C-alpha cells in the first residue's frame, strides 16, 4: 500500500499511530514479535497489518501532480 | 429478573471487561450491539479541500481523516443528534458540526509527514484527534495541503468510523467437570490444552477455568471419559475495547441507556396498539 492504514482492516482498531515506532525498532534489529507485543497489538488481524505492509509513498513523493 | 451481579475484571484506558451474573444473554447481546452500532461519537464527515498537491488524492485523505477517532466525551452532550442534522449546512451550524483545519507545506528539499496532531480544532477545542501521531500524508518537496474538515455526531450503523468500540464481545465462562473416580492422572489433557487451563498438582487434576477457551480438546483426548467441559449457565463476560473516542466505561453506560430507551419506545408503541384495539 502507498501509506500505512489508519485502522486495522478487520477489527477497526487504531494502528496508524504505532507504525513509525514499529519500523524504527525493527530497523534497530529487534524482532517484529517483540515490538508488536510491546505495542499491545494482540490480535493477528492487526499484527498482519504491520508485518505485511510495504510503504510505497517514498517512491512517489518526489513527483508532484500538476494542479 | 432476579438477583444479578456485575464485577469488573479488567479496566484500563482502552478496554473494560465485565463479568455479569444473572443477566440474560439476550440483554447482554443487545448491549454489545448497541456499543458497536448505536452509541454516537464525533467523526469527520465532510472535507473541503482548498489545496492539495500531495501524491494522495483528495478522497484518500478525506477517508483517512474520517477514520481518525475524535475525542467525544464532552461532545455527546453538546452536539445535536445525527437525525436533527440531516439538512444542516456544515459551515453554518455550531450545534451540529465541529470545524477542524489542516494546513501544511514543504520547502524545496523537504520531505515531511503530516500527522493527525496537525489537524487543529477551530470551533471546539474539545473535539480533537484522540491520537496525535497517526500519519495522514507524506509531503514531498514543494507540496502543500490545506483543508477544512467538518465533524459531526454519527452512529456505527451509518459508517463504522463513528463506532466507539473496536471490539465488543460477549463470551461464555468455562465450566470444567472432572470425575475424580474415573481420572487416572495420565496427563494427556494437560498436554493437549492450548491455554494451560489444566495441571496435575500433587495427586489431583487442577483446573483453571478462567483460562479455558472451551475448545474441548481435553474431552476428546481423555481415555477414561473423566473430563467434561461446558459453560456456566448464568455467567457471561462483556469485553469492550474503545477506539479512543469515548472512555470504555462510558460506552457501556451509553449503550445501556440506548437499549433502555429502545425498550421504552417499544412499550409505548405496543400500548398505543392495544388501546386502539380495545376501542375499535
């Protein structure tokens, strides 16, 4: 997806605010499981949102639309 | 209805877990559904774009804004109900709509994230995003965004963005019956239990019913048919997880009020019909 969703597709729990922390911690070398547990993401519907997301907005962000 | 009891099992900022004894399942289910569908909250419903040169389309940004939970604890008493606001123009009414605004732009070499915290209240400082760090859009160099968002009260039946609860469940409580005369302490049930609800301690099979999820694996595996798992007849657990718009206990109170008022409405309608029949 282009940008991380605000809410979990399945249960509607708010997850958008936790994405940045998740990415930064995983980049530091921590395991995804550990970070998700720390963030209190319990259900596997929400956990797959984090694990499977590919942030594509950086590929697009330097191209402005003509208005 | 006879005696009933409520016990708070768990409560924090986001969730509340209540154990009910003596309350019929049907009433708890009505409560559960009211929490999801009928308790009103504030959410952005109309977005007017003045400028948007970001890579995300207006519609996507408007959708993301709608999904951001707004603090609604005070707003519930202040704003008119969704039914009263049907024909009201968002720019004109302070009783129906709260106005929020978002303005941001970037310099020649700048890439910047715009967060829900940048969405600023204009008319009502109490209606503001419940979370400040939800990314809305990432702006590239020389891009800008400017918009006016109008939030109103709404209900989960209309769109899920207004639902104050993300999780609302009623579950059974397990009852594990062990026939001590048949049990030979083989330990097969302990091995197969996914939730460690069973344990052999000393010379008895000990049960932890609050951990049990009633999967009945132990019943299937027991060679002497000594164990049986059912649920308690009269006890249920109601779990509500808040989206952040309302405090979880507030959701329960509001849901209860709504169920009660619906029942009152039903009663008064029925009385009208009965009276009409008597007269006719």
